[in-house]
C-alpha cells in the first residue's frame, strides 16, 4: 500500500503540536489555545493571545483590520 501524495507516512505517530505566536505582542504558546482569537486578514491567518484579544475586543467584533487597532 502506498501513501497519498504529500501524505505523512510516519507509522501513525501524532504530528508535533502547532506553535502559535501572537501577531500583536509576540507571545507564543502551543496550539490549540481556546482563549486565543484567530483572524483572517488579506488571506493570511493571524492569531492573537488572550490579553491582546481582550484589550481589542470591540475592534475585533467590528471586523477592523488589526493594523487599525
């Protein structure tokens, strides 16, 4: 049996956890973090830590680009 193109044939072991970095302050954490916010701006995913998310909640809910806040 062959693996699909681009597939991971590592014997079924789990992949390393993704590392999140806050696009605003640079704080990093292992994913998934339920208290972080994810935004897609100009086709790019941006993650924001809990502190930055709380400080800018109104701007996030208003769908302003993070460049504005």
